[in-house]
C-alpha cells in the first residue's frame, strides 16, 4: 500500500477541487483565512491540525453550509462559490460530518434507500443499496432503527450513506471518532477501497490511521494552511508537533 | 394480524370493510347522525391534510383550515356562477393549490425556520378571517356570488351529476360522497407516502440538512408537500360547503383553525389513521358540548391539548402501537421499517 | 398632513407596544409564546374590572394589569413552559393550548360580550381637527417602555445577568445565580409588558374574550420580521409595518391594511430571512 503512485499533476485538465484565498469569518474570529487548496482527481488527502484550526469550517464552506466571506471555490474548473448545498452535492461532493448526521427515526435500509435515490432512479437504487450492504457487511443491522444503534455503528452507517450516494469527492470529518480498534481498521480498509473510484479529504487526529491511508497531508493552523507535504515528512516535522500537541508530545 | 397482508391486500381489505360500512350506515342511523357523520368526514379530510404536511413532511402549518376555507369559497362562487358542481369542485381544489404555491414559494424559498412557518401561516389565516369578514359591501362580488362578509355565502348549489344540475345529492348521497371522498384521500396519501416523493418527505422530517447534503432541494420538496396538503384541505372544504350548502369566514377563525391541529396531535403525528380517529372523537365531543354550553369547548380543548403536548407528545395511535410492539418484540427489531422500505 | 403623520405615529406606537412583551420572551428565551394575545386580553380585563370596581384608572392600568398578568406569566412558566425549554415547536404548541384554555376560561366567567372603558384625558384641537389626547399617551408610554427596557438590559446588574443567562446558563449558575429564576423572571417581565399593553389599549378597543386574535397577527409579524435585535428590530419593524398599514388604509381602504401587512412581511422575509436586525451590527439590542 505504501508504494501508491503520486498523483500526477496534469496541467491540461483542472484539479478536481480548488479553493482560492477562501476566508470565513465569524464576527472577529477568522475561522478560515485565505486558504488556497488544491486536490487532484483520485487523490486522497489528510487534513490535520489542532481543534479550532478551521478544518470543519473549511468543510462547511466546501459543502456550502457556510457562505465564505471571500475567495473562490472551483470544482472541476467550474466556479461553484455561490451555489447551494444540494447543488454541490449533485455535482458529486459527499460528506460524513463530525457528529453523525443520519435519519434517526428510520431503519438502516431506509437510510440507504434515501441516499441512493438522491441521484439514482428505478432498479439502480435497490442494486446500489444491495452492493453497499454487501461491501460494508450491514446485513445484520438492516432492519434496525438508527437511534437504537451505538455511536460507532452510526458513524459507520453515515459512511455507508455517503458511499451509497456515489460521490466523486468524499469529505470525511473524523470518521474514526468513537470507533473500536477493529472498526478503525475496517474504516481504513474502506477508505483505501473508496479511493479507487473517488477522491477523498479526511480530517483525522489518529496518526497511526493517517499513516495507514495517506501519502499527502495538509496541516491547518489558526485558519490557514501551515504546511503541505508528504505524510512521512509532516509526521516527523518538529513544528507540526509544536502547534498540534504541544512541544515534544508529537514525534513518536 | 394485518401485518401478514401485503400493502395492496391491506388496502383492499380496508376498501371492502369501509364500503360495507358506508352503505349500511344510512339504513340503521337516524338522519341527524348521518348529517353529523358527513360533517366529521369533511373534517377528517382536513385533518388528513395536516397529518400529511406536519406528520410526514415535518412542516407545522397553521393554515390548513384557511386552505379548507378557500376551497369552500372557491366551490361556492363557481357553483353559484356556473350552476354545475363539476367545475366548482375543480376550482375548490385548484384555487387553494395555487394560493398555497404562491404563498409557499415566499415562505420556503426564504428558508424560514419551522417556528416562523408556523407563525406566518397563522398570520395568513387571521388576516383572511378579518378580510373575508369585511366583504359585506355589495361591491365584493365574484360574478354573481356575493361574498357577504361575516354572513358568508348561503344557498350554495349542492354536488350534482355532471352536466345535470337538477340531479343533485340529498343527505344520504352526500353522506356517501363524503365517506368515499375520505376513503379516496386516505388511499391516495397512503400511496403517495410509499413513492419516492413520500420517502423524501419523511427523510426531510428526520434530517433536513442531511437531505441537502445528499443533493435534494429541500425548498422544492417542502413547497410540493405544502401544495399537496393545500389541495387536500381545499377538497375537504368543498365537501364541507356541501354539507350545509353554506360557507362563512368562521373557517378562518382562530378557534376553527385550532381544531385540525388538536385532532392530529391527539390522534398521533406520523400516522394517517390517528388523525382520523382524533377527528372522530374530538369533533363529536365539540358538537355535543356545543349543544349543552355548560363547559366552554375552548377551555376543554386547550387543557386536553396542553396535557398531550407535555405528557403524550406522540398521540394516541403511536403510543398504543409502541406499547404493543414493546410487548411483542422483546429482543428483535420490528419488521415494520424493513418491509415499509422495500415496497 | 399633520393628522396623517399623527395617525401613522400612533399605529407604529401601538404595533411596537403590543409586540414588546412577545419580542422579549422570544428574543431572550427563544420561546414563541402563542398565548401572547391572551396575555394582552387579560391585561385589558384587569384594567376594566379594577376600574369598574372603583379603583383609579391609572392605578388599574399601570399597576394592577402588569402585576396580575406578570403573575399569570410566572404560573405559565412554572407549570408548562419550563418543561419544554430547547424544544421550540413543543413550546409553541403548549402555549397555544394555554391560549385556548384562557380564552375558554374568560368566556365562561365573563361571557362572550364586549365591555367598554371610557377613554380618559379627553381631546384637544390640532389644525382645526379634534384629536384624542389619549393617542399621545400611547406614543409616550411606548417610547418610555422601550427606553426603560434598553436601560435595564444595558446598564443594570439585573439586565446583565439576564443577558448572560440567555448566552450561557451554566456560567451564570457558577456565579451563584439560579438560571431557573432568571428564566421565570424574564418570562414574567414579558408577560407583564403584554398585560400593560393590553390595558393601555383597552379604552380604544373594548374588552372581549377573543380580542387577542385581533392583536397577535400584527404582533407576530412585527417580531419575526424584527429579528434578533429585541428593541431595535421590533421598533424598526413596527415603524415599517405601521406605515405600510396606515398608508394602505388611507390610500386604498381599511380592508386591505392588514393584507398589505402580510404581503409586506412575505416580501421582506424573502429578501432578509434573518429579519430587519440583519441590517444592524451583531449583538445589538
């Protein structure tokens, strides 16, 4: 897995996603400040940074939950800065939010059916759901209502929802939070598999996990991009350790 | 028991039982009971419209009684002008539908919060009441139909055989029409909830943000749900206007718009049968209490309603259902959801 | 022209007055009080009953009505609203049940008929036309109340505590103040102001169990279009809608006054879904 080829920068075709000097302020708080970020087709990028660094706000700008104060967002070369949330989703951007956002009163199957019917019609809906159920081994919980599942299970179902909607860019905000060790490994496996057909941006804190999935890491600090490097370099960078966990606590 | 039947089977059984009941009742009941039941059927259609938009789409609309009233007025004005009920029924459904589409566009495309939707639909109803009440002057005419202010429009022509105004419905026929209308509306809504559209509404009720993140334009679906509910309420208003050959602004009054909300809440949100049950119990109670006057009906309804919001927020039917399911399935998951999603 | 101006000012003041209590309860506590109209109605009954039993009109209006309705507010908050904080929709429904209950109770007790109170203060001449001096009292009372609430919220310890509680109840609890009391008190103040508004307007409108319905449409529109800023938002919205209402009434006819209000509100909310407050800076009052 480590020998994954570097994404080739193709100058002819635009990157999948690109932000230019993107800023989001809340009153005096500069949650995201002048972020210029680029992600290629099929790339898998990890986003790290201490709490409050602006990662989730950045995601909310990308999904158009927030309107940025300044800057531009391009998706496949098209300016999408001022479109609505559902239009962004239709272009193929799916997100797993930090706190699981699922349909609590519905069963796992109904959750997946809804996700599939967003962009698909007729027979395809049922087929996609069956595929995802198979792929993520959800047979046992299919008839269970979401509000009766554990936190880890709900995280996993939200992942399933995102997968079912077949996005071409998947944003994952702390996908392993609250998961057991086995579930984390399972998630890493899934992410690698998803990356075969989609680009991903993953916000994570678990260094072990990051090392197992990503080749490239972007470090956020105080709303700005602090560093963008290969995973190995970033994980051994002293400065990153300092901003992230306080001095000395990082490099192990 | 009914669990073992498929959905079409259940619906067929329901149609069979209701048909027998509807046909038999006029044979055994006194005429004033038949008239009362006709009224309750019209009210039940109104309750279903709110049960749909509130219980499934998650939009609390105070305006269902207003659409009911607009439907009634549109029917009355058209029937008086044309002398035939067929186009009047169409108008009774179409006018509230268009009104709701226009009003709803402003409300839902502004992305108003649930609370604000509740408030603005209430305000709409109040203002309609005041406005219709002030139309007593003879210059408020729609063709030959005088709006008549607080006195309303009397002597509205009843439903007739299409094209034959002299063959019109008497009390028994009106009972059948109202009963089968209620059945038809119920079946139509049950069916629509099983379609993609219905599933989307429920998804929106459960988690609007997630629906948007999946790519659904929730503004549009809310508007559609609101418009469908207005059409149903308008149709209820048509039946209601036929009941007494009469419509007046009291349908826009606060005390009247209050009623469907109480019926639906107490019968059970998220069901269609519950609101019909709630309508049967409470509107009968209102009619009986209205006669004897010792206890004010608002006092009683207000107390019952507040009690339910605080202590039985799910309403009667879901509470009973949960109790039964809790007893039956101690460990396993209920089969309800899984079968519901497959069809 | 002067007369039209006074009429507009008077409508604006009336609108601001009937909305103030609702705005405080909604703005501070996020509770949409659907029994607001009945609090106004109870204020009107208080002044009518106290005055017809021989009490001085001004004491009935400015002391008895707000005190009594404030007490009703305390009971409402303790018995019902308290159990539903954070559930906005349920609070709305429950208060609306209370509204029906109070209407029914008053109808049973006093009958479904209008009682009157004679308008105090008489009238005087302005530009050759007689104007009731009482209308100026309403404008004065409204301005005084807005100023007083502003002063209390901005400048007094009680106001600071109230605002801090709405922001962060646990922090206030850590300072030794029971947030529960602050909620009750805020609700009571909102209710008392509604009672006072109902009392002040009673001589002009008469007193009737269902009179609340005539007020709440306008009050709700004013508050939701006002938005976040309790005082500035409500005042601006009252000014806007008072003017729209009065101009339509004069230019077209009275039937369209409130219809114009609704259309104005819908258009405004389409343009500014956050209400008029979005025109002010954050944290304005």
